């Protein structure tokens, strides 16, 4: 049985600003913001939540399925998929579109400013969870709005447990829609900022949201993470890094650890440590 990763495939253009945004953004001038950041460091990566999560699961010895939509410019990424050994069965190319693309600028505090073009991701609802075979676990990661709604519904209809991971797609949904997602999901994972937005949108408390699922996981960057399950919360410390290089993709790596732990029946503390 396999894990189905529903989410984005994207090209990430990552730039590093060798200063701090706060030194260049004046709060009293935010209404007329016009700034330019010199970024001598730049690289283009193969990214997107679905591919990032799947890559990390591959490194853990798993063979996940990716369900995503891509554009006419997918060929370089297709070569990458073949090299990594991804199954491309459920990667659908949409004519006359670009593959989703993120332009990410990171400062020395690891703050990020991101511009994102969804492109083919807007057609993610053209894929159906019901087309995937031998799936025992899934995740609905950031993707096209209609696709996220459809895939959550289909996971539930197929009786496949799944993680709801709204991520940067969270602002696309109303409070009622988010509650509906959570009522269908078995697990929910968000970072601390997204958790606050989730509480604001739904009007629910953290305890109330946690009571609707088997586990609610909140990541807190360098402060580790907290897993709310069974009326309790489990504090997971972060791993001490050898060097701080770039935070891009860390959240997706964490989600791969969650999926592995759930699929292999690990306890929540071990699952959190792995993630």
C-alpha cells in the first residue's frame, strides 16, 4: 500500500537578501511600499509541496504517489522525476499553462517574501483520488482551491485517512470551508502562524479543533512542534542544526516524517522526532 501526495509541483526561484527586511521596510510608509532588494545569490530548484514531501519520503525508503498538474514547461522537471524515481502516473500536463512557480526572497532572519504563480495548479481538480490504486494514506497539501476541496472529499469517500495541510493556501478558504476540511480529515498540520489564522477564521479554540481529528500538529520553527492528540499535547524539540543554510522546504520535510510515522504505526513522540 502506498501514500498519495496531493499538492503542487513547482519551480522555486530562491534568492537570498544579505540584510534584514526590517531595515528597509518603514512601518509608517507601508501604504506606499516601493522597495527593491539586491539579491546576489539566486538559484532555481525543483519544488512544490507534493514533490518536496514525496522526495523526503523517498529518502526514508518509501515509494509515494504524486498527484499534481503541470504546464508546458514541465520537461526539465520530468527529467528530475525520472532521476529521483518518482512514479509520474498521476502527474497531469495541462496545455497552454506554466508549471506553478514561486519566487522566494529570504533575509538573514530567515523571513521570506514570496510571489507565487499557480499556473497549471489551478486545474488540479482534473485529477481524482479515485484513479489512484492501492493507497492507504494521503495528504491534501497546498494546491488549486477546487482540487483541494475535491481531493479531501474523495479521500473521505474512499475511506482513506489523510492529513489536511492547508499551508499557504489557507487564506483561500472561509471558516466554514476550513471546518469542513477538518471534519473530513484524520490529521491536520499547520505552522504557528497558520494555526492563529485557522483559529481566527473558524472561531474555534485549538482544543476544539484538535478534538475533531486524531491529531493536530503545530510546527514552530526553531522552537520545535506540538502534537495535540487524545486531549493531551506532546512537545517535540527541534533538532539542533549543524549550520543554518535555508529554511525553504523544511515544513514539507516535516510532513514527510508525519506520513512515515503514521504509515508505520510509530507513536506520536517518535513520529514528531522523525519529522
